[in-house]
């Protein structure tokens, strides 16, 4: 099949290769260390692949800005692996760097499918498909309390509208007030225990995804005045929200008291904090 230019694709929902895109993106936070090494082993480069890669990233390719944003997210999710200076890592940083090339090729190929030939698409997807022959992840697994994680992440963008929304301003002020009354030493212990649980249960990349998603949500521009707050106070509120989301992520692997320490300050954003027994 020859190469063909895309008709205007303005949103992800309009993309004809949507299932593959979602499958690749959803899998990213669940890539294991073993699979990371397998991706590196499977990736290779040729003149033909380099040309296909270049075509997949041309300015008029479908949703190219989303592709670049996905690349940035990948770099963030795997930053520790590429850095290589942490005791919990088991993959050499150079191997991780090669694996990220395979991941970026898969993302680019999935988005650019309408403008690539069959061989170009399959070539760029080859390393990814060697490890993940089919797309089996519908969305990132956020744990047993995923509904509460999602509810919190969905509520956080409301805080960005506090300059024009009295309800959002009240929520923000109540959370900010809590930041001055909390025992930071206790919170640090709880946060460390939650992080260790994420490492031990292979959820550290999902942890990174949750924190990135939350930061993007609360850091949005107000839709009315197009301003965005990034002062110390908003940073303190953000930290409480992110810690709470991550505690809920690993709630099944840490003591309930530790979950409470990290979630109670933002309980107003997660009204159904307890799951049914």
C-alpha cells in the first residue's frame, strides 16, 4: 500500500488508528524492566527505517503536536531508567535509552499510520510488536482504588479556575490552610513508604504518570482569564494532591493509616474515599 496524505484529523477521536494509539499509550506505564530490555534488543535502525521515522514526524502528519507531547511524557516516565543512578534499577541506562527509541518509533508509527506505507508502519512498529504482539491494556491500571484516583485527578483542574469560581477558591483555600498545620516529618515517612510500595509492586512508572497527569491538571490556564498560578502556595497545594493520588494508587500495599495521612488533607476532592468491604 502506498503512502497517502491524511485528511484533516483534528482530534484523537477522529483518528482512524485510534485503537493502536490507545493501546501503545496505555501500555507505557506498565512496561516492566524485563520488557524494557526486550524492547532494546528488538530495536534496530536502517536507512529505510530512518526515512520512515522522518516521514512519521513531518509537520503535517496527524496530530503531530500530540506525538511530541507523548515523546515528552515518555522521557519523563523513564527518566530514572535513563539516569541510571538509583538502587532500585535493574536495567542499564544505555539499554533503557535504546528501548526509548523503540517506544518513540511505536508512538510515531501509530499516529502516522494514515500517511505511512504498510512497510513503513510495520517497520517502525516491529520492536514494539516483538514484545507486545497485541494491545491488551485498555487504560493504565490505577489499582484497587482506581475510581478514587481518577476522581481526584479529574477534580484537580477545577482548582485552576479558582480565580473565577468561588467554590474552587474555597476548596483551594481549605487545602492550602492544611499545608501549614501538617506534620511534614510524618508525611515524609508516609510518602516514602508509598513510594517503596510502588517500586516493590512495579508501579513506579504508573506513579510517575499519576503525578504528571495531576500536575498538568492543576497547572492549566484558567479558561476565563488565561492566567496560570505557579507560586509557592500553589506548589504546596499541588504536592498534597499528588501525594494523595499516589497513596490511593498503592493503597492495597501500605497501611491504611499511611493512606489517611496522605489523603485526608484533600478529602474534599475525593468524597468516596473508602471502598466497600
